C-alpha cells in the first residue's frame, strides 16, 4: 500500500508541476527522486512507473495544448513531419517524454545502488 500511495503522490505532483512550469526536465528529476526514495524493484519501480507516469503526463499536456489552439498547430506540425494525424504526433512526443522519465528513474536507481554500497 505504501508503494501505491507513493506512486499516486509522484504522479499527481509530476502532473501539477509539469502543467504549471511546462519544463520537460522536471519529470526526469521527479523520476530520479521517486526511484531514489521509494524503489524496491528495478523493472517495476525504476523503469515502468516513471515511463508510464511521464508518458501520460506529456500526453495530457499535449492534448490540453492541442485543445487550446483547436488542433491548428498539431495539424501543421504533423504535416511538416509527414506523420499524417496529430494524435500520432502526440503519442510520439509522449513516448519521448516517457523515455526521458525512464532514464531519470534509471539514474535514481543507480544513485540508490551507489548509496547502498559500503
């Protein structure tokens, strides 16, 4: 139960700070701190949870920005990169964000392992 509460707090804090600031590196920092403080299992806590949290945070942010400008910008960028659909662009951007969150989680795991060594 403690881990689920920590994951929920991490996800909410990351969403709020990302919406307010708009900086991409905040998610990576929160991923590293989350894993450093809470993680017990490498694949679940240091890879999967940061990836999914940052992925859905960036998906929400990109969807919110897309709705705010009535899909004008995302259609033009999708046409520029020859992607076709704006939702594919949102998934691509979210995947890149998820990978950066996962890398932050792996960095946090390595710091935790370094601290545990005598």
